[in-house]
C-alpha cells in the first residue's frame, strides 16, 4: 500500500473531475473536501452519502474514503498535518480548535456543515483561497494563512455545536453554550468545576447535573473526562510532547496524576498508548 505524506503544515488543491482516482493509500494528514459543483456519492468507512454543491467532508488518516462521480464535479481539497500544530504562527486558540476537529468529528457519512448560515460563509472562503492560489499576488501567503484559519474555526463551530451525539439543531441554546464553555476552558481546571459552571450559567449545582444529563445523554463529569482524554490522546498520537508537558498543559498536578487519570479512562498508561499507536 502506498503512503501519502504531507511535509508542510497545509496544502491546497482543486480540480474538476469526471472520474475520481481509485487508489488505496495510507496518509499522515487530515483533509477537508469541499464540493464546488457536481453530484455523486461519497463513501466513508463503508457508509455512503449523496453529495452536491456546498457539501464539505472531513477525512482523517484512519478513514477509508472514496467518491463516485455522477456529474462532473469541481473539488477543493485542504490537507493539513500535525505539523500545523507545531507552527508557531498558529494561535493557541486555533490549535485547540483544530485538535477538536481532528478528534471529535463524527466520521459518519454526510456533510459536516450543520449550521445553515455557515454554508453560505464557507463557499466565499474557499473561492478566495482558490483565487489566492491562482493569482499569487503580493502577500498571498499571509492572506491564505488567515483564510485557512478562518475555515478551520467555522468547521470547528459546526462540529462543536453538535456534540455529544444527542445534541442537534433542536437542542436548547443553553446546553450548546455549556458545551462551548467547557471546550473553551478545558485547559483551566478551576473554571470547569461544577461550582464554576453553575455560577457562569445561573444554575444550582444539583440542577446543572440533572440538566446536563437530560440534554446531552451523559453526565457532566463524564463529558469533561472524555473530552480531556481525547485531547491527551491527540497529543500522544500527533506530537512529541513529553508526558510532563501534557500534564502541565491540561492542569494535572503532575505526570503521576495524568497517568492515573488516563489509565482509568483507557486501561493503559499514556506511554503504552503512544507506543501502540506508533507501532500501528
């Protein structure tokens, strides 16, 4: 099996196709695919979805994906790798949003743009990226980087609004706000304690727990623990940060504290998890 490797933080590619290349390969990058025009079927992990203009898909290195084209299709591809996370020009907020995309996207068939107003926002960004790539005018690199970051933020918003699985467009705005609050403050342990969240949203601590479970399908602490575990896993898989650095960033008292937490969540130590991933 071939291996596709992306050596820069991100790359942009666009083309018009009547037949999508049929090739099986492993890759070290993530990919956003936007449909500018055309129709067909997108198959991801053995599930199919009919695509048309303005649909966007997120593909991870683990996904098995293929497009079957019914009518001539204009594709836009944005590939980005873990190098993106190490680029010092990327703000901390955008790094965290990107991590959220990489690890929390629901990899089932279908367009990842759930927020209707964002569907009209994404297309002009994509078209602007294409123009910059074609014209390569003065400062095009700087403008492209800003547009890529904006694209990532918008996609992250769409994913964040509909997690956990029970959350959808009919959910109360307050549960969505609580989820966004937790995601924004996950690196600040004192701000995601029940007392702090209750105070921020005007709930009693007892009512907050019941409200969160009713509207999200899981307990508040379970959600926080699962989200924090996901971030730890991402660092173990996609960075060379030491365990002590990860512990410090995510608010653990020390490496031993993180080890105990992670083992209770995943049944193995962070070191063992990282080793297994590297060997796979």
